[in-house]
């Protein structure tokens, strides 16, 4: 089965799993589907404001069978 035939979590699903006390700004780019022999991941990046600073967070889902399951959120470190 090709990646193109997979459904993916909706933006509303992603927002429900966002772990932040910050203010939601917007989505960054499009979601990305990554696949290897062991798993398929969907990653959606969100820009939020935490303590008056913009932060990027990735919300990660994994595909098990035909369903997507939330795995984690991770903060993206920016090189400044």
C-alpha cells in the first residue's frame, strides 16, 4: 500500500492533543507522513506563544492497522 492511500488525522484531532498552556497561532506548512519498515508516522507542526515567545511543537501520530493513534508532542528547537 502506498503512502498516498492513507488517511491522516484532521487538524481538529491535532489541536486536541496539543500539550501547551500557550496561545495557538497557526499550523506551519503541511503535515508530513514518514514511513519505514516498522511504522508510519504523521507529524504536524504548530506555532504557539508560550511566555511571550513563539515556540514550534510537533504533534506525532503513528498508524496501527487502519487507525492513527496519538504518540507524543515534541518541542522543536530553533537554532538562533
